[in-house]
């Protein structure tokens, strides 16, 4: 599993992110605080507080992770360690 952060600041951002997750053959989760949502669920994503960046966890091979991360690179943000 690998994780990175994204910022989804508009309805269109959420729609594009869910479409990319749906095309991904592996499991993709979004974590916000104590909540973990399936990234392929648009209703689930709208239930989260998207005013802050959320953590994305990709459960798949390195190539699947890299392909998905590249498809959502426009939303990726760097968080301080």
C-alpha cells in the first residue's frame, strides 16, 4: 500500500477523481480523520470534509499505483512530514 494526499476543492474535482479511481483495477481508499471511504463512491467522498487535503491509499501493485497517481496528479498536494 502507498499513500499520498489530494485536495478536491470543487464538484468537478471530485467527479474527475472518482472517474480515475473507477478506472483503477485495484482498491483505492480515501482517509479523512477517522473515516475511510471507497474512492470509487462519489456519495462517500461528498460525506467527507473536503476543505482540507485527504489521504489516498492505493492497495495494488507498484505499476497500478503509479498509473493511478499519475491520473490524479493535478489534485496531489505535498504535506509536511
